[in-house]
C-alpha cells in the first residue's frame, strides 16, 4: 500500500489539529457564555428576592407602627371624645374658692376641659414609654377621630338640639386649637427634658403645655367679649399649675410600672 508523502501527511494532521482546537475553543466559549448567563440569572433572581424581601419588611414595619398607633389611640380617643361632648357642662368644684360670682371657676371651666387637662397627663405618660414621635401620631389620629365622631353625633342629634344646647363656634374653635397645641407642647417639652431629675420632665411638660393652652384659648374663645376673660385666664393658669404639681404624685407612683422603651431616656 502506497503511503502519502511525508509533507502531505504532516499538513493533514496539522489541519485536523487546527480544526479540533477551533471546535474546542467554540465549545468552551459556548460553555462560558452559558455559565455567565446562569450567574447573571441567579444574580437577578437574588436581587429580585432581596428587593421583595425589603418591600415585605417595610410593609410589615409600617403595619406594626400603624397597629401601635391605633392601639394607643384606644386610650386617648375616648377621653377626647368625652371631653368634646361635655364642653357645655360647667364644673363647680372650685366655685367656693372665690366670692365674686363673675370669677367663679364654673363660669369658664367645664367638665370637658377637666378631661382635656387629664389628657395632657395621659399623653406625658405615653411619651415616657413610647417617645414623642409615636405619641404625636397617636394624638393626631385621636383628635381627627374625636372631632369626626363628634360632628357625626351633632348631625344625628341636630333635630333634637336647640341653639342653647350648642357652645359658641369660637369657643369650640378655641378648645380644639388651644388644647391640640398645648398637648403637642407638653409632649415635646417632656421628651426634650427627660433624662434629668425625675420630676422636671413631667412638671415642665405639663406646665408649658397648660401655659400655651391658656394663652391661646381665652383670647380665641372670649377676646372682645364683655366678660372678665383676662382674670379668668390668670385664675385658670393658677389652677393648672396646681394640677401639674399634683400630677407629680401620680407620675412618681407609676414610674416603675411605665418604663421607657429601649433608646429613650429617663429612668
């Protein structure tokens, strides 16, 4: 059998080897591309899962915060609602302190305002536990619901009410503006002062809250009216200073039961 010349045989082997290397190179490239596609796909799936997980965590955290605010509003809302309903009922507890009929406390203090004063103490205790940010939201939600429910009740009872049953609109406006603002001041002052001597935050919070409330309420509700509202304002503030001091007794008793959450000052 006649063999190929050496040059031709060597050329054929070289061509075959070249083809083999070329095929192996293309196969390796295809395999590398497949691996890269798999890695990219896995990374995309991982990023997509991470994004979904973050969204779920944010949703869960938002629902948790909403649940906390709604749950705490259960304590504040009834107090505000009862206060708004009883604004026209005079409170005569302090009438015997003065002999001038025009200056008797029942001329300007109602049962509703007594409940609103108690709401400042409640909000301070909640701020001790949960902080100003949470309690501010609780206060806002409670006021929205209380005013809304009061309006619904008035509409429902309107056919049975006379003008004498309704407090003047400027009085109602003064109550809402003054007490909402006073509560906010009490919350923020308490949260700012907390961490010092135990009595300072609750006393200053209540004192400044009451001070702002008094300064806003009387000019809005009675300014220009033919009543001694400036004297009422002074006497009202004196009563509330006494109430702020008396609140310290309750605060002292509840300090160990109502402990601040982690990250909040005040022992």
